């Protein structure tokens, strides 16, 4: 087998195996440790959760694209949670970015 073909197949197998572990679902409730607006097309949030169903490599880092439907409302909810020290949980989609952060699509707040 050609070395280039073998390397390509190996890389594809690795990508598919990483995605196989990805899952969607809610994290557990916790306080927001860090909220990071960026100049990139997304913001990031660090939540010290015990369980992250996404399977992404960074268990406590999450992101959402600014252009996603409802992203502004989710960001404002997270910002209010930081200010008020409320506990939140996020819904992870199962998608991971290149940094290993979990994509989120919803947030839930509890007192």
C-alpha cells in the first residue's frame, strides 16, 4: 500500500473515531468560571463541569458562534450568571472545534 494512501486512511480513521465518541446532551449545573468574548467568530466559556457528554478533548471549555440562532441571548444569560453567581448548564451539540472545545446551543439557569 502506498505510504500516502495509508497516512490518509489513518488520518480519516482517527477523525471518525473522535467523532464517534461525541455526543449531545446537557452538562451538569455549575457556576461560570470564565466568559471570553473573542475577535474570532465565536465566544468561549469555561464551566467546571463534572460531566460533559460531548466527548471533546477539553471537558470544561465550550464555544458558540456569534452568528448562531439565539447566540446573543445565550451570551447575555451567561453574562448575567457571572454577575449574579447563578448556576448554569449548557446543551452540547456533539461538535468539537479545533481546540477541543464543545459547541453549545442552549443554556439553562438555576438558582
